[in-house]
């Protein structure tokens, strides 16, 4: 609903509805000589009195104010998604205030004061209006820029920029008195305003599904290409969880060579935010994680993913060697550097190439990357626990050193 209100409001503020009210302004008193040291050229006087103000009170004041009011309401409803909408609220108030002042000021001042005041208010109203639209468009993109919605957002931004440049041309053409071409640009403004507002309305179902924790750390509903990659591999139709309940999380991390790499995870929507927070904190500590890829890159084979020391999350599967559904099947668990942190039971361990890391005493372990083993003094353990995760290394009947999960 908020998106629809903003779209209607931007239509009212972005397209001029110029109709005379029948209420005449007082006769204009042409200034003689300098006004406070300023020589106001006759062309400027003509532009203000004929093109900006007219002879009657223009009723475009009503759609402008209504438009700003609708944008205000929509922005208030969106503040919970992004606090930058507060700035849009302020700009809507300023734009509406300047529009009102511009239309009523001829009743209170005249002569040179009217010309300069009207020019100033006209310019400020235009700037605040464009600025308000910019905030509304780009902050909406920020809260809805899910990968599945990127193309819609880009079309919306393109359409809006076309209207901005067309309105600038209208401003300049009107000023120099070329009225015939102005109508062409007005048609362009109307056409592209409807175009970008249509795209804006299409984003409404994605609002709130794209969340940014910090730069490089975000979550979104599953893009179509990720769904296609997962279906029949890590995801199969089941009664326990749907694709709509999962989120695609993108992160950055340090690898074993100290280089920054991009990573991706699929997790339950319930833990998407804490997962972003955990990996951001690991990143700030420069904690080394060899790779973070979807298990689908390993054909859904958990053993192959672990052998490659891949950090992963969602995989609809049972616990290794049992009929019990894994926490990974619900997207509620993450395995960190599994090669250095194997899953150990009485009847064996996984992955099979983790033999040298079965010894958990770092002073006795012969593994090349024994410093990446997770223990209770390890930074990964501390960060995950601080953010509400439980650790498989605390289990009594077996030990899953790689495994952090939420209930």
C-alpha cells in the first residue's frame, strides 16, 4: 500500500496540472530602476509573471500538496525498512511548503520583491521536488533490490532520470520563450512518469525482502537462477520447508591466503540477519574461511563439499548415517571449515580426508591448518555463541566441530 501511495503522490508532484482558479492576482507593479541593487531584466519579469505565476491563482497547488501528502504517508509507512525515508518526509514537506508559498505570495508582495521571491520559491520547489523523488526512488531500490527485482529497479531509475532531464529542458525552454517545443517534453515527462511509476508499483512485493547489514553483507529472497540451481539438488519438494522460507545471503570473507573473497549461503529466513551479523564480525576479525559456496556447486553431495573444505548451510538431507532430518534441511545450521573441523562419531568421521584433524589438541595436531580448528577459545566459537548459535562440539554422544545451529 505504501508503494501505491508514493507512486500516486509522485504522479501528482511530477506532472503539472495547470488550471486557473478564477481568483485573480493583484495587478503587477513593474519595478523601476534597481531593486536592492539588482537590475531585474524585463525578460525575467515576463517569465515570472506569465510562465510561473500567470494572472490567476493556479489550482496546481492542490495536486502538488496532495501529492506531497501521499508521499509523506507512504514514507512514514516505509521508515521501518530504512530510516532514510525520514529525509524524504522532510523534503516532501519542504517541496509542498514552497509550492504553496509560490502560489499565494503575489497576494502579499509586488514589484521586484515578487519577482525575486517567486523565482527563489520556484527554484527551491523544483529542487526539493526532484530531491524528494530521488530519495523515494533510490531508498525504495535499497529496500527492494532483491536480485529477482534488479531489472525492474533499473527500468524505474532510467525512466525517472528521463523525466528529470525533460523537466530541466522544459524549465530552460520556457525561460527563453520557446513554447512550441515545450509540449513535446511535457508529453515525454508524462509518458516516462507513468512508465517509472508502473515499475515502482511492481517493486512492492519485494519491499523488505532485501536486507543489507553492512556493505558486502545482504540477504534476499531466492533469485530465480538460484532456485533453478537448487531444485532437484539441495532442494526437493517436502512438507518441512518451502523455497519461500529460505533466503539467499551474500557475504565477503578472508580466505586462507588472506585475500577477500565473495561467498554465498542459503539459510532459513529466521536466521538470515544473525548469519549476516556473524559473518560480518568474522570478516572484521579477518577470520580465515577457505570458501563459502552453495552445496549445489558440489551436486548436493555433502561429503564432497566437506572434503573441499567448503563452508555451507542449507541442504535438504538427513543426518549422516541416520533417518533423522538434519538442521541443514531447515536452513538452520552452518558448517565452518569442515575439513579442519570434522564430524566425529564412534563409527567414523566425516569428511574422510580429515584424519589429521581428529587430534583436537593444537599442540599435538599435525595438520597444516591446525590454527583453523574450532575450539572454545577460537574466535568463530565466540562470535557464533554470542549471536545465539549452539555448537556441535558441545554434544556428548558425538562431536560435530564444524556445526553451528539454531533451534
